[in-house]
C-alpha cells in the first residue's frame, strides 16, 4: 500500500486538494493500492456497497486482483493504478486509473479511463478526493481527458434508472448516488446508452422464423458457434468485431490472443448454441455473442427473493454483442443472426431476450432491436471530464 506523500500530491497546481486528503483523525485519506491485503479489500468493496440489494452481480475478485497486478493478457497494452479512499482503516471508495495505449493510438487521443469505480454513501469528500487523485495520476502521464463508464471489456456505464432491479448481465446496477460523486468531481455526461428487452412470445417467435428463413433463402448462412466450430467461431468473432466496430465510439481493437482465453471455456455451455456466425459465399460477415440466463449461477440473490422473469431467474438470455462488416450491411443479416439467437433462447426455456447496450445515437442497432420487437428497458450514461 503506497500512501501519497504530501510532496507528491502538491507538485502540480491542481493537486492542492492533496493537503486536505492526508489529515489525521478520521479525515479521509487517499492511497494508491498495492499490497495483497489492500487489493483484496479493493476487490471486495462492492460486497459492502451492494449488501442490502435483493439481487446483484458480484465482482470477479481474483480477476480484478490479477488485472491490477498486471497478470491478465491485456496488461501489455495498459498502464494501471488502483486508488482507494479510507476513513480510519475502513475503505470507503475505490477506482482504477487506466491508460489504454491501444485505445489512444486507435483514436489518436490522449484519453485516460477510470474503471472499477465503487463507493459507500455519504462519502462525498473522500470519494471526490480519490477521483481527483486518480485523475491527477492520468494528467501527470499526459492524458488530456478522462472517461468513466465505458472501456471495451473493462468498464460499463452507470445506470440512471431501475436502481432496485437486477441489470442485464455485465451491466452496472450502481447506487443512484454515484452520479452525485462523479458530477462533484467535474464529470459530465459524454454518452447515453440503452438496454433493450424482447418478450419471446409465440407471435414474435414465428416472426423470427420468417426472418431467419428469408436470410437463408437469400444465400446467407446462419450458424451457431457450435455448428461453425467453437474455436474457429471465437476467432471469427474477433475479426468481425474489430472490422464492424472500428469506428464505433468507445471501442478499441482486440487480439485473438486475449479473446481466446476469455471465451474458450464457454464451448461446453449454452453460449455455443446462442452465439451466431453469418457467412455469405463462405466469407464470415457477421457475428453475435449471446449468453443464457446466468443470474441463477452468478448473481447474488437474497434468500426468498424471486426475480421478475424479464430480469432473470432462468428466463432472460442476452445478446451481448452484434456486428456486421460494412459491405454486408443493410441486407437483414443482423436481424437474422439475432432472431436465430433469440429462437434458440426460447427453445432453451427463456421467455425474454436482452439486446444489451446500444449507444443512444446508434440508429442501425436501435432499429435492429426494435425490428426484433425489443423495447428500451434501462438507461445508462458514460461520463467524461476534460482536464
Ligand atoms: C448494427 C448493425 C449490426 C446492423 O447490421 P445490418 O446487418 O446492417 O442490419 P439489418 O440489415 O439486419 O437491419 C436491421 C434494421 O436496422 C435498419 N438499419 C440498418 N442500418 C441502418 C442505418 N444505418 N440507419 C438506420 N437504420 C438502419 C434496417 O432498415 C432494419 O430495420 P427494419 O427492419 O425496420 O427495416 C451494423 O450496422 C453494425 O455492425 N454496426 C457496427 C457495430 C454496431 O454498432 N453494433 C451494435 C452495437 S449495439
């Protein structure tokens, strides 16, 4: 655990707040997290934040520790520092400052990211001091702005509604007061995102069948990852996603070497049946990654609590990602892949399908979701602060 010295904190003008964060006697103080014990506390802070929730998605503690100690495949592209705020010995807030060199090169932008943000309530002073310390770490390394709430594979946006309901898999179910902390630290909304849900009723399913049949009749091959070959499908997904998302806000290119270990263990799960590859004349032009309802396995659900069927409990699958290469767009390929995925969800007993996280202004994706009969069910925002 490295405690900031006052000298380090006050080296630059904007760090004047540094004096006040290292005051004794119960005042909050900010630390850069490094010891094994502090890393554990850091990774486990969400267990305090969400303790009262009827249902929430817990963090992957070991994965976060591995990330902060640079033991994950993405470490080669990142500079990372974990920060926390404490009151006495008690950790009250945490965040990781990340410089994603790959993102910055791709977009030709010196943008830092703040990920892993979590904080207890009524801790404005401590939390804002921590956020500012993390931002100063980024600024001192040449970043001109910072984003919190979206980084490919690393961070997801902040919910602005449905605070008491289990969000879609991967998405944040943050407390409402997080917005207050981020705004107090100088952040403004950069982007809005929405999450869609479709009810897989009989009429909808027969419409999906005609959508899939129509694509097949036009010579588009629609296969599950299991049919295509799961390992080959992982690489196909990586290639299509890099091509389709090349100019998609927030994305950065990813490599086969990092995607393979993330997905390979899912080959024996329903992911292999729900995820889809589309080909035209033997060329892969589209890919979908979908998951079954993992809430019963991964979410922490209080005893006696029954989730609404459109939120989880074994009845809500989710399409996490969809992409079609530019030259193949506008021919119903996205619709057909999603329809096939949703039909398989229905065959496996799911009654609802999520269409996860669409940028407010991504009309092609909005129309795809709406053509599938999905409706917006949750809203999210990503924040930015320019130094
Ligand atoms: C979003 C995307 C997957 C759509 O793929 P596609 O194969 O072109 O979509 P489809 O041809 O199946 O069209 C689906 C619907 O969207 C509409 N649509 C397609 N492109 C559109 C565009 N650029 N603007 C507005 N509507 C559009 C179609 O008209 C159709 O609606 P309809 O049924 O009411 O006619 C594709 O544009 C893409 O890969 N974009 C980049 C990655 C991305 O944004 N992924 C989604 C992240 S949430």
